[in-house]
C-alpha cells in the first residue's frame, strides 16, 4: 500500500482525490484493487462538486450563480451533453458507461450541492441535504463494496454525515474563509455570517459556538449509524473515515493548533481498523 500511496502512476481521479480529499483517499486504498478505481472516480466527482460550493469566487463575483453554473456543467457531463475537457470528466463518463456508477446517483449528489447554494431553510432540511450528499457518498461506497441491505446502507450514510460534520467543525475557519457557508438560514442570521471578497469573517467565540453545534450533530449521527459497525470485514472500507472522526472528536479543543496533515497516529488507527476488519461501537 505504501508504494501505491507514493507512486507517480496514480490515476487522474486518484491524484484528484489525494489533493482535495486526502482522508477518503487514504481510506480508499484499503478497498480491493479491483474496486479501488471506482471508489476514486466517485470520490473525485464528489470533491469536484464540493469545490463548486467552496470557491470564494462563487460569492464574491456572482453570488451563488457561479457555483450553480459549475454544477450545471457537471450535470451536463453526467447526462453526456457536455464534451468539454476536464481531467476527470472522461473517467466519470467511463464509469457510467460501464455501470460502475449510476448517473442518477451522481445527479442526486449535484442536487444536494445545488440545494446548499440556494440556501438551507432549517435544520430539518440541513440534515436531509447532509444525508443526500456526504451520507450518500458513503452509502455508495458501501454499495461498491457489495452491501445491499437498506438498513445497513442508511447507517453507513449516517456515519458519512458524522465524518463530514467533524471535518466541517475542525476546518471551519478555512471553510468559511473560502466563502462556503454550510449552515441553515437560522444560523446564518443568528451569527451574521456575511460573505465578502475575503470570505466570511467570524469571531473566535462564534467559531467555537458553531463548532459545538456541529459536534452535537456528530454525536447524533454516530448514534444513528451504530448498525454500521456490523458490516462484514470485506466492506469495512465503507466506514473507515469514522476512525478519523472519532480521533478528531477527542481533540476538539486543540484543532487550531493541530497540523492540517494527518499524523502517524491517525494513519495507524485507520490501518489497524482496516486489517482488524471491525470497528468498536460508539
């Protein structure tokens, strides 16, 4: 695995995921080699549409319209109505043609990102969007690994949301600075989260308050995902990101002092879980 992680011969999609979503990149390498590239294509696509709502130009230049245009571009790629060049566009088309990925699943991920850009009304809608974006990516990972039970897939999706929430909480200052505001309108109004040319400015006190809210959601979705701990060993890769989540949760008061790059302790914890083939209940 070490050679695969460091080689210059990674596929275009794997290179993309390594740059923009390293946690999932690392976890995906514990999938069987025959399924690894399919995972990389899914993750690369998700990273790209997430970038569409993360780039500050989406707001400082044209409000949500710039992000919506980017998402529409990918919608046309998925629907085979756009042949313009992008390094991962053709691998995504190939995965759809070979039925490794379903175009409707990818379109639903775009729908969720569009909903975020258009504005999230309340926490109920926020949870729905989380489950149909980050949660769906994780459940699709489980399906690629052969999981078909609906209850298990729902639980895996919940763990995907738990991981995404801890990621949002840990990197919140950077995410807000990028211009992305993944909160419902009630929170935006309460904390006066206003997008400007340099992203969203927020006090340290308000940052901690928002982090505490996200951490509460982490605990909620961890509980909802308990059943996923019963996944068979061969599908454990579908919930490996939760190892990072649990470790980050324990260090929540030290996030701003921690390096962005994962340390050896985090990596070893994932490696141990992957080879053990199981994860403890939450």
